[in-house]
C-alpha cells in the first residue's frame, strides 16, 4: 500500500523574488526531505504525498515564502533528483451578485496585509482571528482497501463581497498527482453566484495549448494580435466542448508547446520566471456525478509577465485556467499535474 510519507522534513531555503500580484518569477529547487502532514513532521504548512503533487498555504511554499498571500501553492518534483518546484497557484474568487472577489488582492481585516488569510480548521481552533491555525496534519482515512486518503479542512477569511467559504482538500494515495477541492459556504456567508477556483500562473510553464474534446486550441491562434501588458479577454468553452473520460469524469488540460521549456531563461542571467523542469500536463477535472450542464472552462492569457514589460518567450500564453459552474454546497473540482501527455490521459491530439 502506498502511504503518505510522515517522516521528518527539512525546511526549504527561500529565494529572493520581487513582489507581485499574481505572477512571480521562478523559484529554486526544494529540499529533498520527505514530507507529510503539517505540524506533525514539518515546520511548514505543506501537505501531500512525496513524489506526487504537494500543496501549501502561506507562508509555506516551494521554497518558502511561497508568494502572495491568499493563494494555494502547488509544487511538483520535476527538477533534477526529484526536487520540487513551484508550478502554479490556485486562487479563490467567489462571485456575489455579479461582484468578483480575489483572494490574493483583497486586504485582510485582521492585520491589513494584502491577501486573505488561509488556515487549517483542526482540532485546536476554528478561529477567524489574527492567530489562525496553520499546522495540522489533517486526517488519514481509508476509503478502500489498500488506499489512504489525506483530508485537510481549510478556512478562508471572509471576502469583502460577503462571501465566506471553507475548502476541504483531499488527496488519495492511488491518485498522488491531483487534489480534490470541495467548497462549502459558511452559515454566515452571503449567497454565492459562483466560487471560482482558478489556476493563476500558466505563464510559469508557458502553457499555450488547451486540450478539449477532439481539439487543441493554441493561445497563439486565439490571440494572434494581442501584444499589450494587460490580460487578454477570457474565452469560455461549454460542457459539450470538453472531453469525457471512461468513467465519465470531465477533463480539460493545458500544456506548453515547447519540447524543452527548461532551456528558456525569460530574464537572461536571472532565475526569474525560469521553469526548470520537464514538460507537465496541468488539468482540471469534474468527477462524474458532480457535473452540471452549465459547466464551462475559461482561459485568459498574457503577452508579458506580470508586473513587467518582459514578453513571454515564444509569444502569448494562457495565464488563468478555471472551471466555472453555478455554486452549490459541496461543489467539487479536481486539479492535477502530471508528466503524462494529454494523449496518455485519454485526450485527443487533433490540433485546431
């Protein structure tokens, strides 16, 4: 049985990175220590299965500190010797009466620092005060013989538009390269239109190919004339454009169009925004039985890196990548990243 590793871990060494809103330059490699539940065997709020996808909340990261507050950090061992690299962030963006909130942009009402606070709702405290719980190993369950599942309940500070949510993050030992995020509105929350979970940093891996059902959409063809420093307009694709897997899960994916992304240094002589590892496939999945007919996938793009005038090498690339669906209690989304190709995941290779 493949188990969540729970032996001692070493802290990551921080790298200097300039401040930014959503997008940060590249990070150095993580330590090779084994990693399990936060507060049990590591001094960082990081969880996961060593060798698979690891996730963290501030101030944890790959390495720490892991970027703007209000974001879930995602790390993957695609560097040499299996060391970890920050690959992407997940932001929480609830919409109330048409007004969209941004978890890394809004200021905390507790300490007036930018970025809503994320914490663990564990046995010690459920507080929404200034001293929130960060270190809790989560709960280990056994959903099936030979399978372990790690479950961590994450609290989120109330948003300015009245949204107040918590997110249950689960990861299974038989699916170590993905996490399931289940969203619940707290009893005091204003009614939600949507609670969007968006992968915000596609430019790190220069993701230019969106894999749908029987087609691959290129950002270069979708935005051929876009060359400003803003976000390109979002493009949305309905449920009938998305692939259904054998088990009826809905799957959409992003990849780079480069064969060797690690060879590219966007800022010559510096590690900023350097993607140092092998190609990965990043994907959103909706589990079968949880899909509503209004489900859409949305992407936008950037021509320059965030808070810079530096063009993305190779041209405009997808930046935000998300599934949109009207909110309902217990709404679930799965995010994953893997060294497998989209074809190996069951997606078509037909370009468009």
